[in-house]
C-alpha cells in the first residue's frame, strides 16, 4: 500500500453513524387506558419492545410517573 494511502486513512476523522448520535427514548403503547407495551426507540427506529409487567418495564413506568 502506498504511503499516501496509509496517511489518508489515518487522518480521516471517524464520524459516528447518524443513528448512533440520537438518544434512546421510550414510547408507551396504550389500549383502553392501559399500557400494553413500551417501545424503545432511537430516532424513528424501533429497537425493542418491553413488557410493562417486567421488572424493567415497571422501572420505566415508575420513572415516567414521577416525572409527570
């Protein structure tokens, strides 16, 4: 590999993908006034679904209720 090519790759600044810079947030899915699911989102991308009856789901809901 030519020396110029090595220098170019070493000097190129690393830029994170746009999805990596967005914060993770949670959305509650309700049906008839009851939370049926919690969506973990990053921007517009759905990362996973959390059961609101699970320990993690209860913790997220408790944080939401104290903030409101």
